C-alpha cells in the first residue's frame, strides 16, 4: 500500500492524536512534548504526517522562524515497524517541496544516538555541535540540508590563480594533526608566496570526516579552521549521479578494491570537487592516489599531492583552464545563425556600452544584409547551449572578423585558443594574408589568447599576419613586411642564424611561416597508425570524428626514453609507420612545433600531461623502456599536409640532398630536408 504525506492542522484531532501517540513512544529520543505544542506546530503549518492506509507511520514536526530563512526540524519520527521504507526521506522531501524559498533545513540530534548515517543518507551535512541542556551535557550535532539557493559568498569569484579542494588528511595537517611530514607538506600550501596563487576550498565530505573525529576538543579545533577556507557545494542529485558513475568505474577498473565506506568517501570527494566546478583535489591518501585514473576519466579531476601543487601551480592552472582532452568526444556543433534568432543570443554573450542588448542584436542582423557575404557561425556544446559566436568574410587578402565572442563555459579558455587557430586556418585555406578581428568587445578569454597568438592590437582591432612562406629568414621577413605595410602595422625583421627560441616565436606569430636558416632544429618522428589516428585523425577513424574545432592545438606523444639529440623548441614532422598488415602508414602526414621534451617515470608524466592527450595511464606505462622511464613530447599547432609524402618520396628527397634518412626512431634532420618535405606536403601540382 502506498505511503502518502499530507499536512495536519490543529482541527484534525484524530490525526493529531495519532501523531502525539507515536511521538510519546519515542520520548527517550525525541524528548517530552506536550499536546498543545504539537497543536501549535500544526496550526503554524509545521506538521506533516506519513500515512499508510489509515495508519500513521511517521511524522515531521518543524518550525518556520520569522527572523531566519531556514526550516527548524524538531522531530523526524518513523514507527519502528515501518522503518526501511523510505518514509523519512518522503517527509524531508515534502518539507523541501513546500518551503523551497527557505535556505535549508536544520536539525539537532544527540551524537550518542548514532544516527549520523541516517542524516547523511538523507543528504544532510554536519555543520557544528553544541552542548545540550541536560545534566550530562550531551553533545548535540547540528545537521544541515541545503535547499539549493545560491550562496553568494561561496560563489564569489576567486582572485587566486588556482582554486583546489582538499581532503580531510590535508586539512588535518593544516590544523597541526598527523605525522610531522604530513603537517609540513600541508602547511606549505599556506606559504606566503602562494597567497595570491592558490586558494584552498572544502566540500561537504570534509565536514562529514571532521564530524567523525571522536575527541570533542579536536573536532572543535578542526571546525575552527574551516572559516579560513572557501566552502563549495553542488546540487545533491548531481553529486549523487556523479558518485554512482565513479563507483561503477572503480568497480570495473579496480575489482580487487573493496567497496566500503572508505572507498565511497574518497569517491565522494572526487564527485563533489567535480560538481563544484574544480579540477584539482589535493590529498596525501594513497587510496585516493589509486583512484586517480578513475577520477580523471570520469570526473576530470586531477588528484594531486600538496607537494605537486606547490611545485607546479602554474602548470595545474594551465591544465585547469586549457583542457583540449575534454573537447575530444564532446559533441560540439557549428551552425549558421538563423535570421530572426539574433535576439536570443544576447543573453549568452557579453556586451557593454553601445553594444548592449538590442544594439548587439541589431549589429548581428546588419551582418546578414548588404553586399558582403558574411558567415555568421554559432558553436553549441553537446547540450545545445551557445558557447561561441564568430562572424567572418574574406575581403581581398584579409579575413575580417567583426564579431568574436565566447560564452561563460568550463572550456571557455580552451575554446578561445581553438577558435583563433581555426580562424587562421580559414584564412590560409582561402589564401588570405591576414586575419583582422574588428570586434570592439571581443571576449576577455579570446583577447588573452590573441595576445599569445601573435595578434597585434591597433586602431582597426586585432591583426595577425599569415605568412605562407617556407624559406630563409630574409625571404620570410620581406613577405611579412609587405603584408604588414598593407595592413598598416609593423613586422619584425628576422636574421639568418637567429636563436631557436626567437625563430620558434616568429613561426608562431607569423604562422604558417617556416624559417629554414635559423638555429631552430627539425626532427622526424615515427608514430604508429593507432596513435596517428587518435592524435591527428590520420588514417581516419572508421567512425568519423567530429572535428568542428579541428585538431587540438596542443598534444603530447609518448615514446621510449632513449635520447636522439632532442632539443626544444624545434619543429617535428610526423611519419606514420607501417602496421602489421602493411595496409596503412609509411607516409609523412604533417608537422608541429615541438615545445617540450621530458623524460621521467610514466605516472609522473601522465599526471602532468593528462589534460592534453589521448593516452591513458596504462598506455603511458606501456611506452616505458627497460629503464622504466618514458619520454613525453609536448607539441602544438599541428598542420596536416594536403598531400601525404610517401616513404619512397621521403627517401628520394633525402638522397637528392645527399642525405640518408632513418625512419626507425625519432631522428634529427636538416633544415633543408624539412623544407623539401614541407613543400612536398603542400605541392599543388
């Protein structure tokens, strides 16, 4: 028979008497409450009853204080013979539904009743404690159920470079609890030089762990430290769903790991960190360390030690805001802005001044009229939300972009970097010599990315030169100077023999220019067809990959650790080696800028670069050689050659220069051979 919850008024004497009788059965736990007190709560709208048929099986008695916006839960009572049916949850949900405008539900319960599991199961979190008024001065725990209203303090933007969540082990160390090494590592997070770089935050699971501390004095000591940290939370249902995903993945990936309260608590930290919008969880717990792969694969949370945070704060921040791996498998789609839909986009993209509201919509409409064929393109995420808007048209040898906006999104910085490279590729494909972004209110994320991408700010907006020349510095400089003069800006003069660092920056700023008479070295790297497909979609996947945004600007490739005179910065040509069937491969497919070469143990490198690549931890470990080390090649701005250069043609080009080419492993090649291969890959006849 179904259980129903309904309100009780003071006039419903039969129901009221049944509620009082049920309450009297449990006065040992609830305390003595007189019938007039029950009636007063009922008259004030503070009594809900659960009935099964005609029988009262539970009730909730609560107050609605006028001077505070919470619900004060006085009794939550279920008849012993009806427990286990979810009646308490039905009563709590009924309170939530009837009083959604209240901030939360607060209850107090004696600690020695051992009901923490019940409160936690209902979604409450421990918010503190006090001493009761009885002779034994019993400890009363305060439990809180948030009703989902925005906490303005918690949601205030942080001025820190990186916000990280901490678990109870790290928090205890901050409070001076634990082994000396643990305390030292934890307190390093509060060092003065990190004050503007890292902000520490906690999620509800930390409150549960503090609540489990047995010594009352120590609990009070730890709770006193919570005020100095940022408190973050997320909707309970969202956290629960993410937690279930994590538990399922942990069972699959680590079948030997017992699914006990310790495991569930660790995964709850991960779920809450993810759902609160953070990407770093700081811990010294080896158990959480074992779950690092699951945390990343399912929740995109990086599990890091306190030492890793203090040593690599800049890299962690970059991993937090630039996560191209998250774009892979994400269903972004691009579409033309439909005429008449311009007004709907106002709410998604920032405007200011004379560009606000209707003015922005009208400017977008104007770009669909007139003689210029403007392409108004809208990028949506997998849930259909607009995340980027850009408008472009080719004007002679210039790709003009009158609007470039990115919406607030977890991947906004990543999208901004990808969009700028997309615009450069669009320009090059259409033989443009420059890209000009004329939007006076370009998004902050796009503005920051443009500065690092060689865009020059001038009266007409932001301009990037597209110098499609592979040759000596003098030739590249002359071509850049001609384009710059036409655009009304200046271009740097590049010297033959320039350092590798200067040449690499020049190639990024003047992309796709290639300087062949500088100190910038070139390499050719064999890559197996499987990884070539994952990294570059060459050979193409059987199920085509959605490449609306193109290849990620930055990736990492792993190989055995043996040195081959690698140095950075450099250029690298990718050669797809043959597979077992010899049906694919044996072609050069493109080139990239080589930004970093590191040799270390697989777990260290995977943790550092997991936000970039397509590799799992096991695959990185599989790339290690007999020394147990692996090499990571971090590269960016990949160009796929329009024409694949075959193995035979590669050897012919090398022989024509009097060289012998090794394609068995990563090898350094001359600038002349790089130029020959590059030009062959762009051959038009």
